[in-house]
C-alpha cells in the first residue's frame, strides 16, 4: 500500500505542539480593519488552539500518529487473558 502524502496547504496553516494540540491563526484580519478597535486587532493576531473535532481531521491529513486510549488497551488485555484461560 502506498504512503499517505501530507497536504502541504495544511502544513503551512497549522502547527502541532509536543502535547498534540493543533494551533491555528484567527481570521477577520485581512481587510476592514479601520472600524475594528486596537484591542480587537491584538486579540485576532494571536494563535489559538483548534477544537478537538477539527484537530482530529487536521492530524489525519498531516499523517500524525494518534495514541490508543488506555481504556481500549485494558479491554484488549482482558480479552486475551480470557482466551488463554479457555484454552487451559
């Protein structure tokens, strides 16, 4: 199976932190800035964290690996133990 290519447009727009958070820039700063207050423009200039639902998609397009949840790991271990008990 071929490798999944990363989407270059997404690599330019988003950044992933060490803890796995996806950061993005805010919109509404391209034009019509005269009527916006200085405070509003300062706030819009900052980088913010994405919502989890969108962050998942971005990570997928970037080819970022995701961890298996601990609850799932426990579930799989208990399944294998049950199977080994049945064999005996």
